[in-house]
C-alpha cells in the first residue's frame, strides 16, 4: 500500500520512495557489494542504443502478443528486470488501464525508468525474491532477464501469462565475428517450466545497420561480451565505422 512517499506492508514495514522515484527493497546487507546489476555506463549505452529504434520491431511484436493475451480491465503487469523501462512503457499503452510495476536490481537503470510515464511503482528488487503476493500478477514480462521459475509460478494468477524474450541462436552473429576469431552460436534456452505451459513460440529475425561507431560501441557495451573480452578485442570494434548484423529473438509465452 502506498502512503504519500512510502510503501507500507501489512506487517508494519515502511519503505521510503527515493527522490529518484523508486523504493529499495533489495537487502544490501546480504552482499558486500554496494551496487548491484548493470552499472551506469552499461545502462547509458543501452538507453542510447534502444532510443535509436534498432529493437523497435521486437518491442512492437511483444506489445501485440501481450495485448492479445491480456484483455481484462485493470490487469496487473509486472516487468521482472525492467531496466530503463523502454519495453514496459510502450507495452502497457495497449492494455486496458493496467497497474504497472517494474523492478530491477540496478539503481542506475531505475533512475531512467522513473522518468517514464505509466509506472505505478518501481523497486530495486531481485527476480528471485519478487515483491508481490502469491497469485497476484496477470502479466509477467521477462525480457533478457534471469529466469526465476519458482517465483514466476508463485506470483502469476491462474490463467495469467509469462512473456519471455531470449536471444536466438545467431543473435548478433556479425558483431561476434568482428570480435572473436571463432564465433560460437548461442546455446538454446531451456523452455520447460513446472506449473507453466508453453503455449506459443515466436521467432523474430532481421538485420540492423549501425551507421556509426558510437552505435556499434553502444550495442557492444550493452552485451555481456563487453566485460568478457580483452582491450585488444575492444579495439577491433573501435576501428569500425559501420556494421550490419543480424538480430534473432524468441518470444516464449507461457500460461499458468
């Protein structure tokens, strides 16, 4: 329950909403790290890349699927790992007066999300400890985020849907070829989940043309490859002016 600038629970706990627009529900004392999740640089790169529209086709396809399966009024929409809210904001626009909640373990990402319209609540929280009651969610988004099977099954209502977005086998293949001597395809994502039934699998494949080095580096910095490669490999991309690469996604839709 929200009371002015705080969220309160039935047990009497109160969590203040920060000036940035989110509440911190992550128990930092469980970790020696002061900051969690994607850092400021990675978040800024992802925002710069996404705002150019390179992944707009994916967002539109996901928006259509969520709209088709979520027809009720006032649905509870939760984005588990919402990041900057780039996907969430547009998806929610098609729904019938939704109650939208986003959470992520990155404070830096939520600072961006808080600037967007449509969120009823934003919280620093983990996918593996979702701050929602049992069977309280109609629509759950899991876009390139960790897979917390038991939590997703717990919070979804009977008849509710989970929408997962995962990279395809050859996602960003040409980008990887520009970095690595021997590029390796992505491993298939596990699809079966206890308590949830996979009802639809939609593949999305197309090419994007990056017209300048700034966009190439922004894409690179929002991937795990950036932190797993040497400075020598970084330099390979820094020398490129343009790059055309395929993008492959899978939208996996589950029903409880």
